[in-house]
C-alpha cells in the first residue's frame, strides 16, 4: 500500500486545537476523507475519521491497524500540512 496523494485544508478556529483536515489517497484508487490535524501538547498529530455513537462515544470509521501504517499516515499528513500555504 502506498499513499499517492495528500490534500490538506488548513484553518484556524478560535479556542480549537484542530488545525486542518486532510484527504489521503491510497494507491490512486481509495480515498480516506476527514482526517483531522490536531495541535497536541507534544506537537501535531492526526485523528482518523470518526462518528459519534448514540451513547456519545466516538467510533473510528477508518483507521490503521498497525503502528507502521499509522506512522506512514501521520508522517505524510503532517508533511503535507507543513508544506501547505
């Protein structure tokens, strides 16, 4: 699996740690939308797309299932964020 495209939309919301939203394309044939870019206590990190359940909990819609894939996503999205205007 290869990340073939990352598009980032940066924005500033008052009193929010969310700094942008990313869309990642895999192998030029599968898209993951709604990846949030968060400014955490230790720097930027990503939060995968999720939905709120009836009980108020958050449940990921799509997410990496191993550390290596998560790191690949995070590095690609944060690099694109840093390069975005």
